[in-house]
C-alpha cells in the first residue's frame, strides 16, 4: 500500500525546532508497522519552498500533477 500525506504543518513560531522531522518520523514508524511500504506527499504549488524539507527526509519528486477548477469560467 501507499499512504498519501496531504500536509504536515508547524506554526511559524515553532518552526526550526525539529517538530516537522519528529512528526514525519513518527508517521513513518506507524505506517511501517501497519505494513505500508510507500508514502506519497502532495506539495501544493503555493508551497514549493517546502520541497527542501521533504527532500532532506529522503523524498524525491516522481510526478507533476496538473489540475484546474471546474468552477472557473472559460476565458474567451
């Protein structure tokens, strides 16, 4: 199986103290114990500055997902 991580968030005042690394390590342990062998992380295009965090934990880019809101009017 593959676990899908939608987000890990640490408040600005608490960043750079290892909390995000701790949360991801805990999550990886729980998933491994549950028999999950892969983790997919979604990083929104508005948060590409967070890619270095995920890369530092051994994650790598494998896909680019493109999407469009169905509710945006078509341009003429």
